[in-house]
């Protein structure tokens, strides 16, 4: 098996034994698929799937007033949540560009756990460390923990059968103990289905992976790779850093203004973001194929005259809808219901502009 070079998940040998195909993600070698993208995608939409997302970053900000300090740096308002809750947020640069998007786990006023993207973890930690007061510590824990995502309509049944807490509200987390190992069980995920993300010590990841797979056999669980995670998140319209967010794509352009605490006094990039909010020149929209076209990253979007008016940031074939879907940066007056065209190689294919998600969300479902 030809495996690319890079950092390995603590579950790497299990993926090799399971016959996974691998690719590089943010410097990490991670499983792309096991039994096939469509089968894994469908397992999550209809039953339950298990992902290894240990390539995601982990960091902790600790010390007196740690949450208050972070609230002066990150876009969202941590004052809106309490201990035991998680929040989607972003770190921007001085121009309003997106350094990274992440989940912040509020453990208390003096401790916040962060899960940024793999490739950006070091930079996020560096930036947050630079401005931190002397009594606040920002630690990179990227290799200390593993993250497993149990996603799908039957995720509660699988986790309950091994004694883990389930049923808590969306974006809430609980600390649990499994066979003497402490882990965090959070009602989060990036698939659009009901599910949980399990954060555990890296050395305990193998036993947890095995336990979840064994418990899920009666529910036809499948191990799932990052290719299915990508099709699942695209169907939901969730942005991916490096595609739909980045130094040149702000939260405003990406349609993530709901994750910005506009009433806060300050956060990184606040003034450029406020200015962009008033004078928007582009906005991330969903596009849905009218014909057989499948959009791909960086394909140009053109108007009836053939002039380039935007660009596809993410695109794929939707296993649920059986058509091509994508996200594209378009002029802000391009309203849902209108039609645009995507230049696909030597042909032009029509797409309807829509407001994501493309499928009915199940993330908050009972």
C-alpha cells in the first residue's frame, strides 16, 4: 500500500489493517475511505458512522480570566454560553481575513479548550500566546489527544451501549469516564446529522475506537474516511478552511456573520470586518446543478455573457441528491432562485443559486 508521508493518527495501524485509502490533510496522513464514499456517506445519513478526526488541532487556554481574554481575540461572544457548552468561532488577522475557524469548549472562566484545524494549530497557538497576559497559558496539545466522531441517527444508541452519556443538547459537552479513562463527550460534528465528538488521551484512542465499532455492529456502523466527511459537510453548506474560508475570505464573505459578536468592543480584525459588513462585494452561496455538471474547487462562475463573476470554493457530487452541488463566492446581489453557470473544462453548465443546506439537517434532531 502506497501511504503518503506525514504525521500519523494514533489509530493509523487500525486504519491500515482495515484497508483504508490514505491522503495528506494538513500535514497528517488520514484515511480517505474504507468501503467507498457513497456507502460511508449513506451510513451516516441513515444509520451511524465512525470517523477518526485526530488530525484536528487541540489547545488549551488556562489562567485567571482565560475566557475573558479569548473573548477579546475570537470573533464569537463567549459570554453567550456557560461552562459545559461549546461554540463555533473564528480567529481573524488584522485585515479581517480568517486565520482559522474552530470550536471553543468553555470549561470555566479560567479554562477554554480549543479544536482548530490541523494545519493552523501552531499559528493559532502562536497568535493567542503573543497577546496573552503573563498569567494566562496557551498550550499546544495537538499530539496529546485523539478525536473520534460518532455521527448519525443511531449515534445515541451506540454510545449509550458502552456507558457514555448521551442526549445532552446540541453544542453541550460532558466529561465521562470509560474503563478508567477520562474523555469529553460533546454533541458536535461536521456532518449535519445528530452525533458526538469524543476527545480522549491519544494513548487510549485504540481501545475507544474498538469499543465504538464493536457496539455499533448491531446498528451496521461503518468506519468512515474524510472523503465522506467532505461530501456530508458540503451538503450542509459548512465551510472548510482553505476552501471557503481563509486569509482572503473573511467570515463576512463566507456568510458566517452569525459567528461574530458584533456588539463586542473588540476582537481581532473587528474594524475591517465591520467595514466589509457595510460594503460587501461578494458572498458565499450554494449552487445546485440543473443538469449533470459537478462543480469543483476553483472553477470559474460566469454570467450569460461569459464574464467571470465568481468562483467555486467547494464542489462535489451529492450522494444524497444524486446531483452536483457546491459553494461559490458570488456578487452579493446574486439571490437564491437565480441561475449562474460554471465553466467545467470546455463546457458551461447551469446551476441554481440556493441557500444551504442542500439537505434537511438532522444535527438537532431527537
